[in-house]
């Protein structure tokens, strides 16, 4: 493996799978830490705050500071701040996106918003969706933290945030803005925040359509690990290939 | 207008608009009644029972028996009975579809269904959708009462049943079965139930994609009225034209 300065990891399917750690990944990250190489966690999950994600990682034996955690919630809040700084925002979502918007001093409202921000919300209701639809029809911009149609669980696939954002978009006949992977926005934030060159960064993940495409669109190297949602076999069928395809991260020496 | 034996009316946008009656339609239906011509109401709304729809029509001054009311709930329940008679069915929906399935002695369950039936449900939750998704991934057949993406309200468009059925279908990567308009199933039920020829029937409605296409697919004459969701102008752009396009039903003499 080429020497990189910044290692960007997806979480579920890459560092852990549901409630189980993936040992090769945990070991790899520990070695990065010992060698004082930079690593980051890049997740489309907007439901958790950085502090909640940090705690979850610690339970798998991975030490990380909140500053090493980049979620779709954070990048979405930053985007809203930069493009709609003074706007009134109606939010569908859980802790993570609400916390991130709060950190960016976004003005959250229930009525007459200029922007509708949607993150995964397991308490979603018809009324929330109808409210989002009416706001968008009245001219509000529709922003989704991420476009994942489905999320893997131990029982099977459940609806992802993208499926609800697309529902609203279809009812209103608009194109939503998505900030999470595969949008390169998160990797660009990491690059800008730390002054890396793209050639010094690598994106590591199990999901081709989110993780690998994110790295490819951003323009850094990518590693596909065969420990999660999408098999190496399926990845081999894609036109744009990752830089590396491995079973797991034990194949690399640092 | 040609002489027909059976007049099939859409409801919202055709007989009334929200809470207001459409006078030309009410008068037309009264004349049908005086002349003892048959008329039926064909609605994609699966949330109300025939008795609730009958009461609603009466408030607009339209007399109809429950037997003249054909909803997507009724045709869906009949389809489930015929194709999955002994099956266990998980239902997302309101009074109308639950009543119709009950009338057909369908076995409704919460766990391990063979069929998932979805009608509009303004109490829909993430948990109900997730349950439907897992059931379909485990092999259950996905049936929607109707495929309407949006429903018009006085405030604007809100999500229709089709938008939720398509969400589940997309998460599970399956093709759902839809029974309401524009499927010709309801008109076929009316024809079979009363022994009409297709040439003796006419479908009257404001919505091209549901009402008019339903008549065209079934193979009867169609009347587009310019009193609802889709304007005559928009209808004129379509490749398949209705038999008649009118402002309202006062243009016809019976």
C-alpha cells in the first residue's frame, strides 16, 4: 500500500458490522494510531452526535476524538450555514442532525421554512412528510443529509433517509441536494480542514455506491473491503474501479 | 353524447372539489337518477368505507347506495381473496381497506405475512414501513391499493399511497401490484357484476393519469372534465385522447 497521510474510514461494514467489531480493521486503526498517522471516520448516519459515535467506537476498542468524526449531519449543517446562513430551516431527523444544525446556529422553525433538511428519522410521521412537501411546494429548498435508499440491519434492509427524501422530491417534482457520500463534500471538508493533498488521502469502505464513489468523485485513492454490504465480486463488475480491493485490512502493511 | 347504460364517476375533482360540490356534476347525476340510468363511483381513496363515502356524497346532495361505490380498497380485497385466499396479510392503511379485507374474510396478521397490502395511512410510521420492507424481503407479495404519488389538498399536494408503496418497493427492489385506477380492475368488476358491454360504459374524471387512462386501458369511452387536478390543456398534449373533453358536465344532455 502506498503511504498516505490521511486514512478515511466508513463505519458500518468497514470498522464494525452491526454490533460486532471487524478485527482486521480495529488492528489496522490501532497501528495507524501507534504510527501517528491521521485517520477519520466518515459516516452517512446523521442520527448520532459525534460524541455518541465516539462512544460507540470506544466500545469496539477504537479511540477517536470528536474532531476525527465527520458525519453527513455535520457536512449538511456546514453547507446550510454557508449557503443559507440566515434561513429558517424545518428539520426532519434525529439527534445528530439537530445537534449539528444547533452547533452552526441555524434557525430551526416549524412553520414557513426557507429550507427543509431531512436526515434519517425513525419517528417520522405522515404529518412531518406532508409538512415538508407543502414547504417545498411553497419554495423551500430540499436538502438530504444522504441519499441511502436502504440501511442494512441484522433482520434485513430497512428504509434509509434517501427513500424519504426521494418521496418528498417526487411528490413536489423537485431535485433534492444531498451532502453525504457519494457526494465528495465530506472528504473536501477533511482536506480543507487539515491541508492535505488529495494524493495523500485514501477512502476505505465496504459500500461501492457510497464510499468508493465518494473517493472517486473527490479524486483520492480508494480501498474496497469485502467485510460489509457489497461483495468484491459485485465491485469487480463496476466500470470505475477502486484503487485496491481487499478481503480485509490485514492484507496491508503500514 | 352517446347513450350509455353505465356512468362511472371519479369523486374528488369530478363530483366535488375538497369540501365543495361541483354543481354541474351534481345536476348530471340527479338527471341520471331521474332517468333510471346506472351510475357508479370509482375512487382510489382506500381510507374510507363505502358507508363513509355514501354519507359524504349525501352531504353534496348525491344519493347512492353502497353497491354503487367501488373503491380501490374493495377491488384490492377482492384481488387478494381470489389470488391469495388463504394467505396471511399484513396491512398498512385506514378504515376503508381494513373493512374491505374484513368483508372478504382475509386473515390479517402482524407477523410473517405472505402478502403486504398498503393503502393510504395518515398514521404511517417508520416501524410500519420497516415491517413491510422486511416482510417483502422475506418473500411477501407487495400490493398497493393505488399508485397515486400525490393527493391534492386545499394547502397543496400531500404524499399519496403510491409514494409509500414505491418507497417499500425501492428498498426491497421489487415491483408492486397496484389495483386502483389506472388499472382497469375496478371497471372490469363493475362490468362483470352487472353484465354490461364495454361499449355501454363510460368513465368520467378530472385526472388523466388515473381516470382517463383507466377507461382507455379497460376499453370504454372516457370523459375528461376540466373541474379538477388536470386541465384540458394538459390533456390535449397526451398521445391517447379521451373520447370527450368538456369544461363540465353541463355540456352534455341526457
